[in-house]
C-alpha cells in the first residue's frame, strides 16, 4: 500500500511541475517524472507476491494463478521507448526555442512573439 501512495505522490509532483513551473527544463523534468510514475503504477498493478515468471515449461507444472501478468510489463517497455522519443523531441524543441529567444522562461517567450 505504501508503494501505491508513493507512486501517487510522484505522479502529483510531476503534474505540479508541468502545470505550475515557468521554466521549460523544469516542465520537461516534470513530464518525465509523470511518465515514469505511470509506468511504476502499471508495474505495481501487475506485481504478485511470490509470483513466478510467466514461462510455461513441460517439466515445471505451475499453476497460472501464481504467475505474474506479463501484459503490463510489455506495455511499460513500449511506454519507456515512446517516452524516450517524446522526451528527445521536447528537449530538441526547447533547445531551438532557447536559440531563438535566449531564454527558457515561457512568459518571456510569449511576450517576444518573434
């Protein structure tokens, strides 16, 4: 239960950074924290105490009830790759904005409009 509370605290911190900060770098970090909090939540959902790897073998008869669900793990692996690509894109856009306006502050970028 503590892991779920800490995961939700991490999610809240990430959402706070995305919504309340004015610096683009802090917004990007908040977005990354939010992505990984959601990934952690999916992994926590699929966790099973004393669970076994979901590998069926003829010589090891194991009941499916004791196996860990592999679907959330596969989804998280896909989400990590997609999150890395979107983070790289956002960082590239932030770098271009800094080259053009000379600042990471969103309020100043909105005022310049150039």
